[in-house]
C-alpha cells in the first residue's frame, strides 16, 4: 500500500498569516500521525499576483515554524507543460471551447437576461461563446481576439457520470460540479486555472489526502470532476475549519492578519507558536 501523502500548497500572493501556519501544520500532522509524507508546493501560476519575494518568505516562515517537507518544492510556474497536456486531453475529448467574452460582455448578457442562475462562485456564465459556430470561432481567432478556455459543463458531467468524494471531516459528498456552470480552465494571460493546476499536481505528486481550509470546500466539486475526466486517482479530502480573529472573522491576507514574517521579525518564539497552533481544534 502507498504511504499517506499530504501537502501544503500556498500561493505567493502575500505573506503567510497564522491561518496558513495552522493549515501547514494540519497537513504535516496528518501525514506524520500515519507515518506518511508531507510535501510543499508553491502555486505561483498567476504571474499578475504572485511575487518571488513572497515565495522566499513562505519558505523562511515555514522553516522558522519547524515544518519539514520531503523532497524538492514543486513550483507550478515551472510545470506549465503538464497543465497544457491536461488541457489538450480535455480538448481532444471535445470538452473545451474558446470564450472571447470580456467581463463587461458577460455582465451585459446577464443583465439583459434578467434571471441569471447563480452558483457557489456567483452568476453562471450565460453560454454566449458555447453557441458560436466553428466558423465564428475561427474568424475571431484570425482577428486576434484573446480567449479563455471554458469547460462545457453539461458534456463534462454527462461524460463523468455520478461522482463523489470522501471528506474525513464531513463524510461522503456527492459532487455537483454542474452548479458552477462552464468554468474557466485557462485564461488569456494565465495558461492554466487554479482548478486545473491543483488537480494535475495533486495527482502527479501522488497526494492521497488533500487537507485545506473549508473556504476551498466548494472547489472540490470541480476538482473531483476534472479527476474523473482526466482519469486521475481519487484521494480523500479533509477540509478543516479556518482560524478566526478575536472578533470571529476569518484571518485573511487582505485584512492585514498578523503575518508569520512580522511575528518572526518581532522576535516571537516559534516553538511556543507551533505548540499554540498545534493545540488548536482539529490538530
Ligand atoms: N493555493 C491555494 C491557496 O493558497 C490553495 C490550494 C489548495 O490547497 O488546494 O489558496
């Protein structure tokens, strides 16, 4: 039997805060408690938001907090070929289409239709470009109009059949990717979406238990579908509660939650902090 493998997969779009420290320790503990492996992955595909400075800080902060990961750190920006291969595979199965819409086009179409269905991530894409003919697509491409690649959700769900996953925290879940509509899997300026890259990498790194905050619970419906379409192995998940501040608000980079870097630079004791985080619920 393969050994249990977990990972922590931060995006270097800011400094890590206590909530990230908790998530990293959660993943490490889950592996260690079963004699398994803990890996680190840097999810740095979004070059418009990720910065090397934050990657460096992540590595320093996790090391400071006493985390020990195995093997080399996988940086997604160095593996774009793997995501392209997955896109090609979905394209060959007839599951992708180019979407030339701008955000404004989509907004206008939704406003005009009056009653746009909503999914967990907001209003669903109204399908404008799904209905384009091959000639119309070819013409737009020839004109040099930039495009994203969307998954034809109806076809994808029909191809995958019924799917679900086992969540160690919440039990068996029926996957409902259809609720998200035609999700974007590659953008004009970013060649692979988070959903695609995370799914491919979790398989390539043989992650058998995906631990992450419950803010990403909904994304698992899409990841489970992509696994089915790409014939990838199915791990278990454990979506854990998020750390909150004293007012009960979840910690977030954008709200200036105290960063691990500022605690480190301010002389905090990492052993005490690790012990405090480890004593929190769920660990
Ligand atoms: N990179 C994602 C983030 O920082 C997390 C990915 C995951 O755990 O699936 O929010």
